[in-house]
C-alpha cells in the first residue's frame, strides 16, 4: 500500500479518522462517571449522544429515593440488656 499510494496513504488514514467522528458521536455513548452495572442501561437509551445524561439523572433519582427511604426508616439499634461491657 505504501509503495503504490505513496503520500496517498496519509489521505486514506486521514479520511478514516474524519469518518470516525460522526460514528463516535452518534453511535457510542459516553461512559464517564457510570459504574459497570449501569452500562447495559446506557446502551439501551436513545438518542445515544444524550444517554449519559439520561442515565445519570436516573441514578441520581434512585439514590435520592433510597436516601429518603433510609431517612424515613427507624434505624435505632437497641443495646442488649445484659451486656458485660457495661459492667466493666
């Protein structure tokens, strides 16, 4: 290829890189700040260029719901009545 095309090889690879820009933008979602368990959901969401934003909002809502549930639950732990550590 290098012998036949000479400097045309540069244009060949440059055109591949230019074609990769729309491919990456439209078909590959951003995986930044997402855990491994969220990847399946990330690749299901359309449009792809907004998938990260949508999944991050879903995760934040789930986290807030969990915190409200935990805050609303009675988490007090009773001490055992016959504890030996109290008598020491």
